[in-house]
C-alpha cells in the first residue's frame, strides 16, 4: 500500500503519496506553479529554476523550520509535515520566480512576432503573467544580447535557434529517457561566447547541439584524428534552403557536421550522411517551451491563431496514436501528438508527425477515370464511371466471379462496406485485405486468438508491469513506435524484462535492454519449441502473472511459428497479443475483410454465424427475396491472384495497395495484367491504376471521419479535419451497389455503428491453431534458388521493413526521407571473413531474379545470414530478388565493371544503395 503524507500548500492541508513532487501536489489543489524544464513524463532536473517556492520542514525535534532559500518544486518531494508557500502567498517565492524570468529574458531575442512558438509559448505566457503580478516589465539589461548564427540543422527535420534556448534540457532528457537516442546533448560550460571564427580554444558557452565540430568543440582541428572523425560536408545530397546557415555562416544543411563517436562500418548513419538521430526526434519540437526547436516544414508557415485544429488518429501504424491535425486555409501544415495517457501518452513517431504530404501529392485522384477504346484512362463523370463499373463487374461475376483486395489501410466503416459489398452484391467470400505474408496457419490463428476478441487483456498500460515480455517476429521500434516507447518505459521503471526472438540485432533491442535470442531466418518455430531447453529461465518467467507474448504479423512467413507460439502461451499461461503493422488491419479483421471471417469474428462456414450477420444486414433468410450469404470460405490473396492469372476469376476490385508489398509482386503484376475487368478505389494514382478499367477516387483519412481499431483491439474514432467533397470507400461502394441494383445499407454512419453494436462479437466455437504444410503465402513460382555466381557464398536472407522506408505514405516529405536509416546489408561475421569484406564496402546479394548492392555492416546477424531492409530505397527485396524472409541467396563482391541501374560503373565502396535487376 502506498504510504501517504500530510503537507500544507499555501495554508491548505493536502494528503499525497510520499515522494510526490511538490509541483504535482500543488496541482492537486488548483495551484499552478510556473515551470519550463518540468514535464510530467520526464524525470526531474531543476534546470530552469522557474518553479522556486518557499519550503519549511520539521527538524528532528518536530519543529517546522524554513529552508534558507527557495527550492525547486519540480525536484523536491513531499514528506510528512512539510509546509510549502508558492508565489500565490509568498513574496519571497514570487520575487525568486520574477528574478529567474528576468535572467531568462536577458539574452532571449525579441522575435515573438516571427517565432513559430508565438501564441502557444510558455515563456511568452508566463512572462506576461509575471508582469501583471509585479514582475519586471522593462529589462534592466543594457548590453548587447548574445547571438548565434541560426538555424543549426540538428536533423533534416529539426532546426535549432540557439539564441532562443533557455537550457531547460527537455529535449536532452526526452532523447535519453524516452527514445533512448542520445542525438542531442547539453555541451560546454558557462556563458562565454565563441570567437567569430567559430573556435575559441575550447571555451564555449553552454548550449544544446549534437556532434558539431565548429560549435560544440567536438573536433579539435589542431589534433590528429581518424578519417571517420572528419566533418561530413555536402554528403547529404540536400539543397540548402535559403536562409538556413550553419554555425560558421555556411549553408546549414552542409556545414560542420561530424559523425561523432560512431564507427562508419556500423551503418548508423541516416540517408543524408549524418549520424542517425531518432525515429522520435520531432517530439522535442513539441515539448520545447520556447521557439528554439522548429520543424523544417512548418517553420515560418503559420501562427496558432491561423490554425484550425482537429483531433485525429495516425494512419501509419496499428498503434492507434492520438494526433492533432492543424490546418490553414484548407492545407495541413503540421501534425502534433495528442495527449492520450492510455495509448501514446504525449509522444508520436516522426512518421506520424511529418508524413502527411502524401495525401496531396500531384498524382492525387480527383475525378473518376475510365479506360477508353484506345486503352487510355480518361476523366469522366461519376454516373458514367459507376455505370461502366457496374456493368463490368456484373459480367465478371457471371464469368467466374470477382475477387476483392481492399488493402489494410481502411477505417472500420470502410472495411465493413467492402465486406458487405463482397457478400451481398457480388455473392463471394473471395475477399482478403492482407497485402503481406499469409498462410492457412495464420487463418486459424486470427480466428482463434484475434478476431472478435475486443479490447484484450494486453494493453499499453498492462505492459508497463507485465514482468516478462517475449517478442516474436516483431521489432516494435520499426513496426509500432508507441509500443516500443511503452516497453522501454516499463524496462526503465523496472516492471518489464524484454526478450526478443530475432534474426537480427537492432538498436531498439539494445534500448529496451532486451535479451536477444538470435536465430537463423526460417528457424524461429524450432527455436520457440526448444525455449524450455535453451532458455528455461525465460519460459519460467512467462508463467508469472501478467507475462506477455507479443507476436508480429511477420510470423505468418515462417511455417509453424504461430502454432508453436500458441502452444507456448497455452502451456505457460502467458497473455498473447498479435501486433500488425498497418492501421486498418485489426479493424478489417473485425469487419470481415477476410475470406474465412464475417463481422465480429464469425466464421464463414458456421450457419449460425451467417444467420446472425444476415439478420443484422437486413437480408431475408427465407422467401422470394432471400439472398443467403456464401457458405464456403473464399480464396486468400495469393489464391485470388493465382485465379486471376489462370482466368478462373472474371474480375477484381482493388483498393489502396502497393504491389511491392505482396508476397510475390511478380504474381500480383501478372494477375492485374490478366484480369478481364478491374475496378480500383484509390486516393492517388498508382501502379495498379495502369491495369484498371475504372478508377474511382476515394478520400484519405484527413478528409473523412471514421474509426481505426489498434493492435489492442481498442476503438479509436477520429473526426474529419479537412472539408472535402471526396467520397469515402463506404460511400463509393454504396453508390456502386445501387448502380448494380442493391442497397448496401451503409449510407448512414449511425445506422452502421448500431448494426455493429447489435451484432456484437462472436461467442461461438473457435478453431484450434493448426499448422499447414503448404503455406498459402509461398510464391507461385516455386522455391527460390540462389544465383549461380561462382564468386558468391550461399546465405539465408533475413528482412523486415524499417519504420522509414520507400512506402507511398511517406511520399512528398524530403525532410523526413533524409532522416531514414541508410540502407545496409548486415553480414554474418563468417561470410564477411570468407569474402574479405570490411565495413562500408559494397556487397551484392543476389538470386536468379536479380541483385541488390548495399554497403556492408559486419555482425548483428548469425553465421551464414544476411539481412536487408525491405521496401527501402535501393532495397526492394521482394521485387528485386523475388525473395522473402528465410530464402536462400548468394552474397558476393560486385564484379568489376558491373553497372548500376543508371548504367554507371558500380563503385565497390560507395555508400549509395544500388539495385540490379
């Protein structure tokens, strides 16, 4: 039980938990003490001294005695009998706070009219507040203010105006305590000023920055140094923006950046050639209490008074993170983290924060397109497009049927419309949202463990005290950023121990202090089955109350892994949760956007389940107008593509998918080319559009309201931020159904939600998780073989997508793209030794389909293994190699004289990724 103590604040008795910070205790009675460095999710530091209060404490004899000087309330904890006087009742505290404010403003520039933070700036607000309560309204400082050349580009996204910084260290503490990425630090001492040449013999003023040779004295120009310690100048490939200057007056995008204490062979550089910062760096902009840290995209674009803000939910992953969309004159200018203690607290990834330009890219679809007699897509009216689509789908339905591939980026409501359109209009269960690895084994796992389970016992909050957490087929930092931050928080607090069954060691595992169990790709199922022998302590820890197993969607690529995980969870009693990558994946499962499931997790093959769904949809079960739902489970994604290629299906309805994401992109392209009639619902024109007969534009998340369901099973509704005439998938399918003579019944969101609530979750029998010897996700072309290069070495491929990749939802954001990790090939030490490869040297990974060339990084994978980033610039593994996780490949040094995609000679030591097809 928590020990409680009695204290007095401004004469008001308060009972709080022992150890509560005084600044929090004051909030309990409605007293807000001014602060800058304090943040509820960061550890106390008492840097800014703005929260000074008078404190009196009982001595050993019990006599309450005042402390000799004011104390920082953000770092002092409550003890029995303490008496606190804040600025509301103490002239001493008020004077101390006013004095602190005066010192902070001495060197602070008077640029509020042009500062991005103006209007939402704590420094501005509290300065005005203190002036109104007797504070200093006119500065007594008569000398010249300290200035710095600005802005300093910390990353491609984050710019620093050092003369505005008040050294609160919120950004430094976030990087250290929350993200675990020490990309920014407080360096130097005192208030000195560097000389005009940027160097003053090591006597530098205290300031925030990162390894910058001419500002923070990281590099002594007079001392001998290794080549890798020299500043990188111009390696980023970015065009310096006008007005952005570095510390010595040169363009800020190119000057003064040294790699810092890293080994270039390790590969921890970003695409711009700088030391990798963080996937979460944008949070320091939001928590900065002044305008010192600004966004490269938002800088000088608007003021808070100009913006219309709408709460929303991220569309980039299955985290369900709360965000805020800020618009001006119909244009999204920025996105901020929302405050949701149950989910993402106050943090979001850089992808959530900055990747929003994709929805307004030049290839945005605004009018329907129909293929004319010459074979060209031409704009047309909605009535004409719907007429052509309806007639074409009717013919296709009669000629073998129609398959549906909606993709997993849909809202719950849109997924419901796709599911209902398939069953009631086209009369088929051939619908599958999975544009990724899948299998018959995964079908049983989703039906047994995921679909129709609602909000699970495994939540963000439960993970903080879970004890033991085992990750399988999941890299949270890359695949679900908010989940990574919550796990790391639990680890730092001592409530969580993380173990990761993985084929590659990652920085995220190190930041979680994870016990990494390194396995050969494809052998994960065997490794899980042997855990009781190889890691008995881990298995024993999984038997403890609250212990959790988190399995990622990538587990479907390894035959037998999901079955083995299910067996382990059952045997140990550990909680089990499945974490997909895409925002609409879990909602699509609940809506029945799968060939074997109906809404609410109901099995297609169960007569009672079909009757319940038919009743909810208002479909007569008997009589002349009866339209029974199809009984047999439909084709999955691979089977749909194969049937289209073979001519067994007459047509296709496809949603927002990227052909590069399919288990076999070649099969997907062949299927689209062979489809007799294809209708596409998409936000932007894509590769699939080139094969479509009718293209119907639909709204992106910012232009509609709806609901995502996150990995927990938590319902995450969001509002429409941008007023738009663009129709949603639900509305377009409703119009198409009407054109085909059916009422889809999804026009009203209220009615749709009532139907879902009335239908509820499946309470009937669930299947056992079973392993199939013939996974449906295997490429149709058969087993892969490594290329026959005589100089190559056989290896096993490991791969997964990093958070920042070449995905279409990151298009149009060059600042963000430059912060992605540089694509590298991680080689087992044995392969590197046999090839004579050193870190940074280019290697070629190949199959008979093609080859990928990347700089090598030695280690981090097992012997005989090579890891490549999936769907990254220069490393589209499925497309270029025709390979998947666990495939055999060959690793070699590039042949002299070989050429890259542009025809130029391949450079054996280049740091630029090249793809050979």
